[in-house]
C-alpha cells in the first residue's frame, strides 16, 4: 500500500507536465500563425501598392486622353462680350471663354495660351469675340488688343480731383458737370465716413479700364475702391486713412525725387510735434491748393498770408483734406518716415528736384538763398 500511494503523485506530476508542454506548443503555434498572417498582409499591401504605382500612369493616360483638347474649327459666328478680370490667369480666362462658348474646352485655350509668347499681354477688360472660335485664333486676337472694347483712363500721381473729373468726362464723352454730379453722389453714398464727403485724395492714381456701359459713377467708385484696397494692403486703420492721405498728398506735392519722400514725411511729423510752438506745417503746396493755383507754382510772400483753411503757414495742424491723389510711394513714405530731427526742407533746383533738408532755421534760410539764386538764373 505504501508503494502504491508513493507512485501516484509522480504519475500525476508527469501528466500535468505533459499537458503544460502541449499547451505551450499550441500557444507557440498560434503565435506563428498570427505572425504568418501579418506577414501575408504586409506582402499583400506591398503588392497592391506596387501594382498601383505601375497601373496609375496608365489610368492617368486614359484620363488625359479623355480630356484631350477639343477645339472648334473656327472661324466662329455671332458676337459675344466676355470680361477678363485684372490679374486673371490663363486658366481663369479659359473658364470664362468656355462659359461664353467662345472656345470648346479649357484645355484647348490653355494650350494655345501657353504656346503664344504674346499671351501674357492680354489686357483685362471687356473683349468682343465670336462664338465657337478656334482657341489659337482667340489667344492671338486678345493678345493684339483688337478685341478690347474698353477705353482706358490713366490718372497721374499728384492730380487733383478737378483734373480727374475732366479726364473722366473726356473719356466718357460727357460734360464735366455730369461727372461732378456723380462725384457728389459718390461722396455722399459711397465714400468712407472718415473722408467727411471730401473726394480729394480718394481717387487713386492708376490706369483703369472703362467698360462700354460704365457711367461716371461706376468709374469714380472704382477709383475709391482702388484707394481703399491700397490702404487695406498697407494695414492702415480706417480711422487713420484720411490723415495718411493728407500727409501723403503733401509729400507728393512737395518733393520730386523718390529718395526725398521719407525725409519729407519726417519733417511733417516733426513739425506737428516739436519743431515750432505753433505746430504749423508751413507748406506752400497747401497754400497753393487753397488758392486754387497750380501746386508747382511758387507761392509769393503775400499769398502765404491768404486766409484759407489750407493755409498751413497760419493754421496749425493738418489741412482739412488731401490736396491731390498721392502715389503708393508717398503713402509708404508717410507710413514709414525717416528718422531724425529734421524740421525744414526746400527744393533748390526746380528742374532736377534737388532738395535740401535741415534741422535749424539758420540752415534752412541758407538753403532758401540757393533757391533764390536758381530762380534768378532761370527766370
């Protein structure tokens, strides 16, 4: 009996060990199966990916083939107007032309556009074309300007509002009074509040396309929009825009050479700040504007005392409004004036535009004598 009971535990332990061994083998087998499955998945993914790389060019080729340029044989028929926006790309032009049925497909126009070296010269505006033209003919016609129905108005930098009204009237072939009436309406209904109804300075100097059905109101509003867009691009706050235009218009009128703009802007800031106790700018250009004479005229001593709101020899601070349409460069100089304590400047050669800047009145008076000498020699 003792031997029997002594053998039983050993037999049981052996059976248990054997069971554990079998379980371990089964777990190992399952792990191998999982690893094999994962390896198969990775291999399948690589196979599919490699196949896509090989097949995709063929599919793209089929897609491109389906988008092969279709083109009208031309020459076209009828008449249609299309408007090409400022800065439009070849693709954007193509979209407009396809919608108007001028060309058969975007691809045909884009290919013709890229093939024509003169295509970059296509002007924005209203183009009169035929329907169902050959894309190559459309690009050539638009590039040479023969399809452009718009007239163009160029407003030079430094022009006053009355000069601009006359130019608009000339281009639209209407009376100046009609343009002035339109300006009054734009000033009331369209101009930003900060301008206080004063159109001066808000008619951006630029070149504009005038569409066949444009009115004076349309043209003037476009000029105001251009000014607002310019000030927006320079991050000028709405409440500061009028003052910026006033200062920039003075810079535009007072100096000729581009390198003098930032220093002239500095003098304006310093004269408003500390150059004299009265805080007067003392600018002849504003006096001339108030008197209704040319900004290039030399203001006499007697005229400097004329009582107008624009007489900055007598009235402190800025004048009530701009005195012309300033250039982008003058606006930039106003926003980024030079540094220093300059308080005076005078142009000593009205032909070359040479201008002398100074910190003291004594230096300034010496420079004024140089101007007087130039005037005497060039009477």
